[in-house]
C-alpha cells in the first residue's frame, strides 16, 4: 500500500481510464476516524450476512473504506459523501495535505483503450447523481440513479460489457472489488504513482535542460514545471466534464421551456381563431411577424419529411450507436428527438392559425363579407399592421391542386385541418391581391 507522498512526487498522469483505486483515508479528525472504522466493520458484517458470495468474518481480506474509478487525464470519478464527483486524483487522495490517504491502484491486464474509455464514460453518465448507500438494502430498482463508491465501479464495468462480480451492482462492496483485483487478470500499478523527489544535487551533474520558449531550466525545476503542466491539464479536463454536464442540463431545461412556450402559443392561436377579439398587443406583433414570412411558411407544406427541420445535436443523437441518456435520469436521445419533432410540428400549426387569423382580420376590415364578421371586433390598427407586414404573393400556381401537401403530418385528421387552413390562407391571399391591384389602379387614375 502506497503512503501518501508529497504532491511533487505524485504522478497524476499515471491514472488511466478503468483503473480501480482503493483508498484507506487517514483523517486527523476523530469523527472521520470513527466513520472509517464503522465503514470497515460494516462491510465485513454485510458481506457475512448476505445469501450469495458470503464472506466469513474471520476470512483475512485487506479492508478499504472507499474505492474510485480512473477516468484518465489525471482524473478519477467516485461516489462519496453527497454526490458522484470528478476530481484530480491527487486531490481525491488528499496528497497535498497532512491527511494523505493510503491507496492501491489496480489495472486490468487485458483491457483495451476503447473498452477502458467506455467504462469511464458509463461512470461519467452518473456525474452529479446523489450518493446513497441505503440502496444496498433495496432491490436495485431500474429507476434508482443513486450511487455509492463500489456500486458505481461495478456498474460502469458491467454496463461496458465486462462485469466484475456475480453480485448485483448495488450489493458490491469495496472489499468485493479488492478480492476480484487479486486475480491474475489484474496488476497492481500503485508504484507508478510515486516517484522519488528530484534531487537538487542532480542539477549540477546533469546540467540545465533547454525548454523551447523558456530558456534553460535545472532538472528539478523542469520536473516541477512538468508536474504543474499535468495538473493544469487535469484541471482543464475536470472543467470540461463539469461544463459539458452543465451545458447539457441547461439545454434540456431550454428544450422543456420551449415545449411549454410552443404549447401556450398553440393554445393562443386556437383561441383567437375562434374569438379574434382576444387579440392583444402581445399577440398582434407575432401575427405580423408570421405574415411577413408567409411565403416561407407556405413552402413547409411541400416538405417530404419534417425531420429536415430538426437540427442534429449531441442531445438528440447521442453517440450514434446506442440510445442511452447522456446522463442518468435524463431523456434518451430518441425521446429528445421526438420532442423536438413534435415541437416543430406544433410551431407550424401555430403559425398557420396565426396566418389564417391575420388574413381574415385584414379582409374583415376591407370587405363586407359576413364570413369575416367575428374579425371586425379587432381594433383597426392591428389589421393595418398585418397588411403592412404582408408581402405581395404570386406563387398560387405552386400550391393549387396539390395532393401531396403536408405529407409529414401523420394523423389524417390533423392533415385535413392543415390542408383546410392552408386553403383558407391561399383564398384570402388571392382576395387581398385583388384588392391591392384594384387600389393600385384606383390610385394611378386614368
């Protein structure tokens, strides 16, 4: 077991994805010492009481109170205390304090880099999930995303296709993992993490080292400089994981808010379609914006597939190989994709209803037809703004008598509604163009 060396001797670059780190803390506070003692005793008792893979109390097994999983890049991931966290391995082992932990690190002999990274990726999916050891006493419910240290390691290996134990993941204890790592398939690489401190006497014997852009540097200073660079790189790796998690969380929150906003907009569009007098100063500008882009809106009726409007992202595609959530408890990529498709469709429905209502409001104030009577209740400045936003339209032949409009709408009833609304829009546009031409001839005079 390696003692806790000073930070300058600790090689954070020695950690690789998939490495299992066993930890024996050496806290200074009495309370933490008691917690460590109870942890070790509790493991032995629990292992002796279970029905499968029972461990006799007297069986000699080296005890560790905590276990961590290597992520690579100087980092480990572990479930300890309150949450699943990613840390620089030296920090997690308290190597620069007077409470430096004793530790052992094991690496699977036959593990490939791809598999090791896959194991680490499965563990990182549980980043920021709650720590909860009481799940050990449960049934391992599928929806339970809580973790404790050995459960996280066991789950990551099992999910990656290399199960470590016959026990369920939520019944695996640190002492079980340690027993597993004593087989010939594993190698103790703990010594790689501890290097002798640089000897100042070697500086005079070996001479300075030329560093591009920094000039000459004594060997001891060079080693300290290299350690600092590795630590900075590890810090950046840690920040990248934290940033990716936070970015994903914010983007999913944004997706949920957009879905709610679109649903509210759709409800408004249906309401003012029936009761145009509900158009207010918040709704009128939205109708005007839709009418200003009416040509683009109508072109969507000819899309062969609504998927063309959904931008691919890491949220809705994942790794492209599995439909697994980026983080535990989140929606899988396929569900996010379906949500984005549904939101896009609802948005188009909303714009069609806005366009129909806006055009009918224009006609209500420029023609005496009784069909538009309910729209005369809209205040005069609104239809004027709608007409000002509406661009001249001449593409009637492109859309008339087309049997293939709205092919991307799945339900026949919804497709019929879209086509009926679309027909109303085209008819209203034709009347408005006639009125505009008549007004132009009248203004021009004989």
